[in-house]
């Protein structure tokens, strides 16, 4: 039985840093390869990327409300 890569906490925990391009090349490549074969992590990546995109639209006044 193949491993369920979607339960790898290290990949999920690193998705925010991956989206922000804050990882070194090796770690970024490992996550990119994992996302190609793991539908659960790929879905989580989309959610994180969407959240980062929405946060980027906020300005300081929005955060004070």
C-alpha cells in the first residue's frame, strides 16, 4: 500500500513559506515534487496561496478595523 503523502506534516507546515518563496532551493524543490503527486497537499497549497493573495490586498487601515 502506498504512503499517504497528504499526512506529511512537514510538507503542510512549509506551504506558507513555499508560497512566499521563503525556502531554499532544495526544500522548495522537494515540496514542488510532493505537490505533483499528492492531491491533498496540492489542495492545501491552493488554499494557502489564495489566503496569501487576499492578505496582499489589505493595507494598514484594513488591519486596524
